[in-house]
C-alpha cells in the first residue's frame, strides 16, 4: 500500500464520490417505490440522500477501499449499497412497478452524471480545478449505472433478467448467493474489462457532448487515485 499523502488524498476523494453516487442510486430505488405506493422504503428510512442510510459496510466501504488503496484502482465504481427492501404487493401493477423501481437506481446515477456535466459547463471555466472532480463524478455514476445493469442477480440487470426469463424467486435467490464470487472473478478477466470499458465509453459520449469543456482524452474510463 502506498502511503504517499497525495495518493491517500485522491483515494479518499474517490471513496467520497463513490459513497455519494451509491447513495443516489439507492435513493432512486427508494423514492420511486414510495411514489408508486410502497411505503416500505420510507418506513425503513431509505427515502433520503443521507449516505449513512444506504451504506453497506462490505460493499460501500471495505471492497472499494481495498480496490482503491491496495489494488490501486481498477474499476473504482465497483461497489454497492444496502439493498432497498420493497413489498411488491403494495404496487398497483406488481411486475411493471418492480421493473420501474429497478430501473430507477441506474437512472438516478445517469441523471447525476447529466447534472454534473451541465453544472460543470457553467463553473469549470471559472474554477478549472473543479473539472477533475466533476469528470470523476460523471465517470463514477455512468460506471455504476452500467455495472448495475449487468444481467447477473442480484444486480438490477439480474432483476430485469428474472422478469424477462420468468425466473422464479427461489432460483433468483440461489443464484444471488454465489454471484458475488462470480463477479469478483469476472472483473479480473481482461476480456470483460475491455467489453465493459467499451460500453461505458459509448455511454459517456453524450456527457462529453453536453459538457463542451470536457477533454475526451481526459475522460478516463478508470478513475485512478
């Protein structure tokens, strides 16, 4: 582990950006479920942007910290928050509304990235040093959205796959028990890194266009400390 003060400082900034981004993701699930009639997230205190309500010790703190400070980066958007519990019986249209709630997490991240690109266009000219932070916020949120849409339970994409394939809840839960190990192996396979990197690169194009101040070459797919 590198104890260089600049490395530690940059790593902590990445951790903060990741935690905030995860909070927006989980809040997206919670607020949309609440709007669709399920009061479970509100009763659990999840309809909030307070990161403390969404932090999972392993997924939000431990895994990202090891990735950033021990393995020096890699996919720094690899992380997750405490799952938002929902009760689909409270929805008027169970399947449709669960799909909407599932999509709300990645959508929240993409909206945060959009807001960052627009606001960055307004302030970076006057405050150039803010540019790096805004770029990191955009990459982090787009990366989180794409990663969570992978069709692997219990990721959001896995939930969408469950509905598309008619997968039973029991099968979904059984796969979810072992998918964490599978994901850890997957993200270390070079071909997977190249494919997901290319997908994120394509997803970043609109943000580069919107943020005319952004240098495309500086929009690194991997946000290293």
